[in-house]
């Protein structure tokens, strides 16, 4: 600012407050305004950011879900099962459920595969006669043990924790696998 | 009488003073029908706002009920059916127009000095438009929509370092659930339209400040040292006022576009809703709408090692 002094103080104010004093006062007021504005913005911005970002950090509880009696599954077969997520809200409706593929390997040995293709997450289909998982989106194919047989998937089908308790098969709820990996369970 | 009212308002608001230079600013005489796509995009955006507001009065953005409400809109009310249809074809038109607008800008080299900032703000607006298309498609909340969220989250997961966090942001949690649709509704209805509006301000201001580019001439590259002077000499010698000499084409084209949208909406109707959303129904084949289908296809054709670079680097090339 190179213009002439125009403030009332400079024109007719007390002699102690010359143009230099005025500049200092203006700088102070400008900084004060910015600081006050930032303070008010943060005050109301924090809860807004909290609402937006909370789902990114909130941990859902890991729960074991019963998907059926051991005898419901035949040895050597793979079937789709479904169960509720860890912390389902009532308003989630059917979207609060997750599907998985369960394979009975032996008397009490089970393997649980995610249904999400490790390429881009599309739901793979179990083709019983071909003994393969096939993805409809980009042609990914997996063997019955989840290893990649063909197509763009970078890694095998992710696996969920599964156990047998009291004659029932239980699957542990986990976050949706991202990039073909199941995030660590706590 | 009207003149008196007008004068009364003008004396107190100065609105005419504000608008008049915008309307009368000079544009090159050789500006042609090739220059209508930007304003057509704007008109399509306005159409989307108006029809979107209408739809928001009847749509229920809840993970458990959205599909039912959309089914009702589509099947039980002729006017709502029409409204949804116009909103769908309006979206297609907006994406088509923004694409043509960008193509014209590129081929005419209008992104060169002094309009680089227009191009850069335009690329962000292009991505926001595509984001509007994607989030809008999710609001259908049918089988394709919920699996598109999963596929979208997986793509976000490819971003280095923050990928998993971004993926969780898209899902609004660890997996699909009660908050997923609410979040897409908020993004589609509040966040992205406000961002588009906020960027449109400077984007349009720069059109007034720098003027619309003249069609390029062979053998005459843009020289930043002399360009501004030559452009102003051209305008003074051979410029015509924007309103109505050039603006009539914008109006005529936009009206034709809206007639076409309404015609398609009547004849073809809104996009078909597939099955109700159900993450446990695995017999489904999610596909994006036409404007992202090519991209979805490319991801099948490239070697997997390239995937992260295409997903993350592709948009950077456009910018």
C-alpha cells in the first residue's frame, strides 16, 4: 500500500498515532480477524470432520457368527453362506449382511473364502461342475483352493477366520478385504 | 411503469451495472457453433439441480428403504417416472457436453496462454461431473449400485499409503451398511454440487476476464508476449457483443439439448432397476453407466501390474 494516509487518525488524530502506528494497528487487526475466524471455523469444523471421518477409523467388533451345523456341509463341497456384520445398524437392512464361500475340507476342517475378487472386488461365482471360482467383471478365475488360475487377479481369494464350536461352524466378522487382503483382525 | 420499477431497483442494487458489461463484452466474430458446449454443460447442470431437487422430495436415502422408494417413483407415479428419466438423460447430456467442451478446448488449443487456469479448473470440474455421475448411479441402490460401491472402494484401495483409509471412507465403514447410502446421498446432493458451483464461479469469471479464444490459425502459434495485445486489437476491429450475437447460439443449442433430453426421457424412460440390493446374492454382474464403461473395460485388458498406474495416473494425464 503506497497510497496517501487516509484514516481519520492520520488526518486529524492525536500526534502519537502517525501513519506508522496506523499500519501496525491494521496489521494487528487483520491478524486478529484471521485468528478469530480460524478459531470459530475450528470450533464448528471439528464435529463436522468427526462425522465425515469417523467411519474411516471406527473399529467394528469382531464377532463369531454361526452359519450352520457341521453336518449341513458335505466334505469336499463349497457353498455360499451369509451372516450379519459385526455391528449392524437396524437401518442397514439387508446391506448389513455379508456373504462368504465355505468349503468343508475334512471332518472338522473348513476354509472360508471372501466372495470379493482380489482384482476389483466383484462377487465371484462358484462353478461346481468346473470346480472354479469365476469373476463376471474382468474374467478372473480361481481354483477351488482360492489360488489364481487366470485373468487379472493379483492374489488368491482372501480367507476369513473360521472355526467349529459345539457342532456349529462359525465365521469371524472382518472388514471387507481391500486389495485382496483381509485387514488384520483385532 | 415497468421501466420505473426497473430504475427503482437498479438505483438501489446496481445489478444492471454488474451484468451489463458481461452481456455486452466483445467476442471474436469468428466464434461459431463450436463454442456452445460450455454453456450447454452449464444448462445441463442447472437442469440437474432443478430435477434433482424435485427427486429429493420423493426419494428416501436409507440403506434399507431407498430401493423401495425408487421403485415407487419409477412404477407408481407417471410424473415422478418422467422426472427420474429427465434427471438420468440430463446426467448423460452433461457428461457428453463436458466431454465435447473439453475436446473443443483441446483441439482449438484454447488451453494455452492466458487461459491455462481455465483448463485446470475445467479438469477438476470434469472429475467432479464424473463423480456426480458415479454417486448418482449409487443412489439407485440396486444390486449393481451396491457392488459398484465395493468396486469403487477397491479402486480407491490402490492409492498408495492412504488407499485403505480411502476405501473405508467410500464404504462409510468396514463394509457396506447403514451409513453407506447416507454418505453417497450427502456427496451427491450437497458436497459435489457445492464444489462444482464454487469452481464454476472462477471458471466463468476467467471467460469474462480473458475473453473466449478465437479459432486458431495455422502457422500462428500463441506468443504470450504479444497475445493479449493482438487479441484486444482483434476484438476492437472485428468483435461483436456477446449478447445477443453469440449468445443466441448458446440459447438455441441448449434448448435443442433440453428438447432432446425430454424426448429421450419420454420415449426410453429411466434406467431399469436391477434386483434389490443384497450383498449375499452373488449372481450379479455390476457394470458402470456408459460413460465409465470403457474405463471399466480397460481394467480387464491391461496387465495387472499397470492397474495402479492407470487408476491413479490416468486422471493426472488429463489434468
